[in-house]
C-alpha cells in the first residue's frame, strides 16, 4: 500500500459510530514490547537497530497478526509522509522523528498498527470508534499472543514486560479514550472534572497524546502507570470514569440550551458559516470551528452534515494531509488558503448531494 492510497479515505475509528460516539471519538490500546537479549533502542547501535527491524518485520508477517497488512519503512519516507502517518494515528511523533531503521505495519481499516523501533522495539496499537475499550483489548490481546509465539519478549517474573520508559513497565499497556467536551469548556467545569480524573491515576492529554496541547475541545484520557495493575483493572478504571464524564458533558449541553439557547445557536451557526465561506483558516481556527459545529449537530441545531464528515475533517485539514493533497510542501499561509478551499468544496458537495 502507498501513502497516497490513504489520502482520499480515513480510518474506521473516525466513522462516528459505537457506544457514546456523540462524545467519545475513539478508544485506543497500545502495548509496549521489547525483544529479549537486545538492548533498548536508546542503547542499541546502528547494526542492532537494523537487525531488530528486519527480525520484527519478518515475524509480523509470519505471525499473520491481521489480514492484508502493509509494511512501510519510515526511513524511506519524506517528512510530509511521516507527518501524514502521525496525523492518522498510525505512528507517534517520536517514531516519525526517529533515526535509522524503523517502520510500521497496518491494515486498510487503520484499526491496527504495529510500530517497529519506536521508543520500544515494538508498539502494538488497536483503535476503534466510540467507547469500545473491551473489544479493543480482545483484539490487541490476540495480536500480542500471535507475536509472542514468534518473538521472545523481554519479560521479568517480578516486574512484567520490560520497557524503555519505567512508567510502562508491567503490562506495558496504555489505554486511552478520546473525548469531545466543548460544553464543559464553555461552562468552565472542565478543570474540576479533570482534577477528579487525575486523582484516580489517569492523565489528560491533547489530540496526539503526550506533549500535545488540547485543541478542538478534544481530550485523551489514559492510564498513567502500568505496574501493579492488570490489563483488566486498568480498563475497568477508565471505563468507570468515562460514563461520568460523558454524563457531565451532556448535562452541560442541556444547561446551555436551557439558559442561553440563542447565544449557543448563534455560536454554532457562525462557526458553520465561517467554514462555508472563509478564504483562509488556520489550524487552530479549524479545530475550534469544527468543534462548535460538531456540538451543534449532536444537539440537533444543524441537521445537514454527518458526524463522520466532521470527524474526518478534524484530520483531513491537518498540515500533513493538506501537503499530501497538494503533492508538495506548503508554507503556513498556503496551507491556510488550501484548508479553507478544501472545507468549502467538501461542504458544497454535501449540499449538492442533498439538493
């Protein structure tokens, strides 16, 4: 599969379905694994990194972890292509910016990806639309077991799976849920909710995880530590918290409708109008505008645009995607113009189809 084959479509995790999908964008689980008798990548030399890449790539194919997997060597890609894969959540920013031999295997739906030579030798990831942590765990557990039959993992009977970062030692698992919480932000209750979340040992991050800022009212909530708790216990903690947060968000939305419906509708329709007519839109602006419109669709204020389209636009208007669409590197100003044009055409197409 070529990177260009992905440009016109998006992964299934953006389809806007699954439990709680009005608020929960996606559920993701990632497992960190290392190959026994090899040093962690921070200590490995060029020869060892090359050996690891060749070994793991071969074993991924032999293990048949998923049907029709494609494998891409990241060292052969341009910076734009690597950014594109980051925006699709197929690789991490650290993986994109790494050195020497490294790669990623993924299948067409983009639900499954296996990163090779990221921070750890192997990072397995499964992502699904909506609140589907248990189903996500079932899938990734099967993949992990298949690989473990082919690869001797670095494992300690005392500590569990050994990882490059001490916070991942144990299960090596990070479970996260991506939430859209505009009303909690507008009613200034977001900090109170997240302070309670952090007391449970969970962390709140932006759209692309650690080190990224929150934009578009999109938040990732995940476990902070993996040692001392089983995979089932970690999932249970997160699953116990998310319904409470979604409930608070729905209460906040109802309060906005009841107390300031005209102002809310004006905010939503202004945002939709900007998307339909603007000639230049920055990355920060597009996230805010899409967030407002997405809330408006969920509240029934706007009825002529699907949730799947809005979810996709959060990703398709990012810098890597715009540059891939144009087939060249773009300045910030050029991206702002092309982003606005792309959104206008997408919305015009929807109106034409409905008309």
